[in-house]
C-alpha cells in the first residue's frame, strides 16, 4: 500500500471515532432521516454512468489493495505521464487503478486551441470515492447474481419494480423539456433497469436511446402535429395490438407503446441537430464560458467522438465516449437525469486483455466531463457552469472477486484460471468503490476506506442510501421511496 493510502485509512478511523474493536457493532439500521443536503438547490441535474456486467471497481477506484483483488497496480506519487508531468494529482486519498490511465498520454484537443486533456489520475483530486457500497450489510455475503444485484442497484431493493429514473420521472413530471433519459445499457443487467416501471409508474418510464447512431438521419418533430383523426386511428391500432397479445405479451406491448408515445411527445426536442454528434460537426447547442457556441466537434473531441472521418491525430473512443457525450447534450436539452450505460464488464476470462481498454475509456470519459462541464455556461444559473450544477456518479451491480478455481489458490495472482474474475459475494465483489464528482463535491476523498483485503474500515454505505442521496440532490424527497438514510457526507 502507498503511504498516502495508509494515512487516509488511519485518518478515517481517527475522525470517525470507530476503533477496530468497534467495527463489529457498525450494523446498518434503516431509518428515515432526510435533512436538506448542504447542496440543496444547487444541483440541477444528475448524470449516472452505469457499468453493466460487474465492474471490478476495487481495481479501479480502491486500487491500493492486495494483488489478489487488484493485479494491475495503482498510480503512485512518483509516476509520470508520457510528457514527464506528474501522473497523480496531489491530495488524493483513494487508490487510482492503472487501467484508468491507459497509455499515460494526455491528448491534445485541436478544437480547444491545443489544450491538453488531462488523464483521470491528474484530476483525481476532483473525484470522491464511496469506498464500500453494499446492497445489504446485514447479509452474510454480497449479492453475486447479476439480475438481482442490478435490480438492487437501480431500484433500491431486491424485488424492486421501479427504477430510480422512473421514480424521478413521476415526481418531476412536466417540469422539464425532457424527462429522465437512458442512453445505452440495454438488457436486464444494464442501465435500462434504472427505467424499470410497472403498475401505476409504468407510464412514467424514461425515454430510452440506444446511442449516438440513433440520430444518423434528420428527424421530424414527431407526432404531436398530426391531426386528431390520425391520433385516434393510431391509438386504436395500439390498443388492438395489446389486446391481440393477451396476458403473456400484453405488458411488453404496452411498454413499447409507452416508449413510442414518449418519442412522439418529445419529438421536437429530440429532432435537434445537436444530438447528431457523429454526423453534423457544426451543429451547436449552448455556449462556452468564453462566449463561443459549443459545437458537436468541440463537445465530441474530449470524449473521442468525431463527426465523420476523424482528422489526423484524433484519438477515437468506441466505448464510453459517444454515449457520455450524448448524455451531456441531453442534459443541455433539459433532461434532469441521464443514465449512460456501457456493458461488457463481466470478464470471467481474458480480463487481463479486456478490462484495461474499457477502463481507460471510462477514465477518459471522467476526464472529459471535468474538462467540458466547467467550460459550459449554465444558462439557467447566471455565473455558473454545468460543472457547478451537475452531480456525476459511476455505478455497477457489484464488483469482482476470484475465489474459485484460481491458478495459485487465490493468494496473489489476481485472476482465475481463465485470467478473469468472478462474483461470489466476497469482499471485493460485495463492497463497490464508486466515484462521485461535480462542483458540489469536494474531491480527492475516500469515504469509508478498506484494508488491503477489502474489509471496510467503517460502516458500509448502502446502495439504497446512494439512490436516496441522488434523489434528494435533484430536489425530490426520497422518504416516499427509500427507508435508508441519505449520505450527506458526500458534500463534505
């Protein structure tokens, strides 16, 4: 472990007043305490980046642990990037995993007058990490099932029927030009579960967009301009389709119709060329802090997104870049909450080759958000930027362990026999290290660190508490949906 990380763990115990002998008593007890957060009224929007499939978060955001749990290593205070500059920002208490920094090369952004895009480790003092997020601290083991753990993360309970974005869509109904929106992460173990909705909340399900390629072609404004007789005919056809599919498939057909109706209702907003990031480089939306229109070319470059053939020297990103940049545009268009999903994190084999590029893409997305948002003027709050008024969090359903069939008996190598990792609910799988960032978040901190065996050095944070905190941040009282307390400590 690095000297700085050892200090931060001792520092946590001294500040919290929880000695090692008292850790056994730190059992989570649900309670409804919802005081106004320190940032009340400041946060205007949420951006959730969801890593579907089980992100090995310990190796990325709590990296200074034993090699069994992180075989990749972490960025130290003596490391440098390819230009010779320090690779790690000062004052960082959490372990930055080496996969996040890729080839350690800061990128030159031609659309921004040659300014360098820093690596995520170089802005790690702007990120705070929740070091021990657990779905149920009273259980003997963590939830290692993709499906139930995703439901827990996205709804707040093992059998939850309504995702966070659906709840927020209901509470914020009609208050914004767009409702909460999901980009990517389809399927039962992806970001789309944030949009689950049944019963009375089904009609509040958020808009779902596959990704930037959904905007390949120009769009009309949608069906709101259709004559009444056309709307009546279409409504009858929709109802007939649901009735013809009976009980087994009727629910899915009804959900499809809800999604279609959302597309029609918000068609005029979704028709803007600013969403055509891959196709119209000159389309602009919003202004930079120095008074320039923010074009698609400018927004896309830090994220690795080019409209058309990339120019010489342009470094493209095929994973997090496009969906995250599109998420920023949707926030600009008035969606109060956007969840961006990128799957593929379930590396039971070949993780040694597959995780590093995916993690480097996530690291670049976080760096790009820190680069772009402070340069985007917030039109709704004079003198403020999008960085000042946006809260960003990374989530996943669980972390990774490698306790079964390991090549060396699970002692040091850090992989199973397939050079991958597993999810059996032991510490590294159970206790996720999840980063949060934004202008309202003091950065560089590790809130509830762990020892090198990923044992929490304090009371674990509950995933339902994280959802309650996000809900409260956007101005909705979470007591209606969640029993767990919020996490005011994220605001310092």
